[in-house]
C-alpha cells in the first residue's frame, strides 16, 4: 500500500507532465500507438530538440519509457493503465466544463 506522501508524489508527477500542452499531445499520441521520436516530431509538428526535452520530462516523471529497437529508440507509455487514466481525465474534464457551477465562470475563469 502506498503512503500518503507516495500518493501525493505520484499525482504531482502526473500533474507536472500534464501541465504542458505539448506533453499532453505526446501522451495522447503514445496512447494510440508507440512511436519513434522523429515520427512523433513530424506528427506533432514540433522540432526534434523540443520533442526530446519533453520526452525527457515524461521519462523523468515515469510516464513513458524508451525501448531500444535496433539502432533506434521507440517511446511508449510506461504502463497501459496510463492510457485509461488519460481517457478518464479527458472525460472528467469535459463533464466539469459542461457543468460550470458559477454564473461568472466565463468572466472570472474560475470554474
């Protein structure tokens, strides 16, 4: 069983990873299929250097792994359950957005 501190650290790492739109796009792409960095950079229309920095962050957070394939490296989600978690988060966020609880949400950006 995880301790409260360990639970918080896991959630904080996940939050850091999701805090950047490019990292979100990478995770969603890898949710569909593992990919080589060059293919990911092309699909996401970002430079390979920028992609490399984001992949390093995702590796450090423990969300993706690098798998050697011959002379190349393929990236994939570290655990298939992450794909399910991403799906759950996406649907939860959509549900929250559809049910804004305060009348001034658009003006204040609070809900």
